[in-house]
C-alpha cells in the first residue's frame, strides 16, 4: 500500500465514528442530532421591581429553543455578565441532549464552584435544556422525571399583620381561598422582636430605628401562635419564618416554646453558619424544621438530610443549579424521610416556579411549595405561567416547562440599575450590630 492509499484509508476510518454516532443518535432518539446555536440573555423588571434574568437557548432545529431562570435579585448584573461573557461562548456548538454532561461541564469550568453566581448560571442553562428535551419529546418535563405522583402541588399562603388580631384576620382570608397551609408573620421578618425606634438605651450617635432583640422575639412569637390557635383551632397547618434571626440556645428555646401549637414547620431558625445547633433542637423538641433558603452548596443540606436533623429542605431551585441538582436532592430526601419545600416566593420568577413544580409533582419526597402570585404584566410577558387554584399549583400541561417569554414585552420592562448595589435589607440590634438574615 502506498502513502496515498494509506491516507485515503485513514480519512475513511476517521469518518466512521461520526457517521456511526449520527446513526446511534437516530436509533436512540428517533431524531436528528442537535447543536446549540445561540444563547440569549433576557433581563427584565417584569413590569414591577423584579430583577429577573432568563436564558433562552436556541438550537439547530428551526423553532426549537428552551427557557431557563438565572434570576438573582441581589446579583443580577453579575449573572448577566457571567452568562454573556463566559457561559455563552462555552455552550455554542454543544449537544443540548447531554444535560448531565453540560451541567457538570458548566459546574467545573469555573474551577471554583458552588458559588451563587455560577449556580444561577447553571440553573438558567439547565432549565432551558430540560425545556428543550421536553419539547422535543412532546412531553411536560415531569413525564421525563418519571411522571406524576400527585395530581397537583399544594402550596402554603402568606398571612400576617402588625398585631395578633390582624394575623388571624389575614389567615382567615387564606383559608377562604382554599389554602390548608398558611405561613404567619407578625409584621415583617423578625416582627415581634423589635424594640421601637427611640426606645431603650442606644449608643451615642446611633440612628433611631427599630432594633432587633432575640429575647423579645422568643417571648412574643410563641404568644402569637397561642392566640392564633385559640381562634383558628388546630386544623390549619401553620408555618413561621424566623429568617435566621436567632442564634444558638435562643433557637433551641424558641422551637421548644412553639411545640404546643403543632407547627407544620419553623423555617430557618438558624443562620447557615450555625447548622450544628439543629442537633440540639432535635434533642429537646419535635417542632418540625425547614431550612435552606440561602443554601447554595450541597454540603450545607446533604448532612442535614442524611443525619435527619431537619424535616424539610427549603432551597431555591435556581440557587442550587436547576432541575438536575433539585431532583437529586429530592431523591436523597426520599431515602432519609425528609421532604422538600422549595423556596419560591418573593422575588422569584415564573420559570423557576414551574421548574420546582415539575420536580414537586414527580417526587414522593415532596412536602409543600411556597405560594407566589405574579402581576398581570408578568403573566402577559410569560404565557404559560402556572396557576394557583384553591391552594394548589397547576402547570400548563404543555411540553417542556410549559412556559414561554415574549421578548418584545420583556423589552418594555428593562432591568433597572441597582440602587446602592441592590443590597438585601438588614436589621441591627440595639448596639448597632448586624442581625443575620
């Protein structure tokens, strides 16, 4: 064989794997192979004061694209830059069918991982890929996750007010709307635990503002639920969010004091820096614990699940990296008898809400989902939004996530510049020290 014949043979041999790969793809999927052709970043205020960031992944199949949520209210511009400057050039040309491989690649390509910015990038990409796969299969995403294990997703409503009487009145309204689960707050987060502005001894020159006091809170809020139970009875399933305002032994004492009122759960009684105290809570009370709203690293929630130190995991799906890690967390919860209660309220967006819905409706480990109602401007911008009826969340039933985005409408509500960097509003104690949210 001369060199020319050898070269021809080598060229023919090198072409075989590509042809075989395409044939294998057609046999296994019945569809031609895909490529990612573009990644669009859509940032919008949604017609209100939201700071939403969406990812739209375009493919080589005409008209086939996926939508994902990368929203992070407090770091929105960082997310946009990370998507446009780093993720987009990395993704173009990749096979969108390889969801797990792309997730791992985007996760590892930054070298330092499990940070909230890259997790939101991961989420936007991951959800969009699941959306594409569902559309291609002509199925809702939950069908790809094993199908429904419940008919709809129960949600808890938000109730509260400045006084116990106002809280009861608000809770009645939630019950009238069909909710069986109601979260009750005495005012804002930390409500019941503030010393009013101008009262008490304060440092010289300190601003006169409400100051948080743990002991006041631990005394006031159990009395609130004593009053609420006296008025509502024990049929409603009640929740309360401490929002990480307590430390150590005060968290233990608080959970002990609310035990007689049979809470559905107490949320984030401790900050993520003090998770070891959950073992102490378990020793003295059966008050159910929900935790994880500000988690971004699996080593924050995995030990709590495995050790059965908590009852509900409260991560936001977009904050931990999307549907792929959320379904893994749900499977781990199932194995250890813990339930999910994904954090989907407040500044959350309709795409993330639906991503949680698809995991919730397909996992036996589901516990509850947080209610979130969006304004008409957002619903017009995003056809296919989930709906809450009589306390239950329903998806559209359409293929993929079941939601779309009108880019023309989104452009009418541009993302606003972040005032003072858009920080989270923080509380302080009497001496001026910060209270952890």
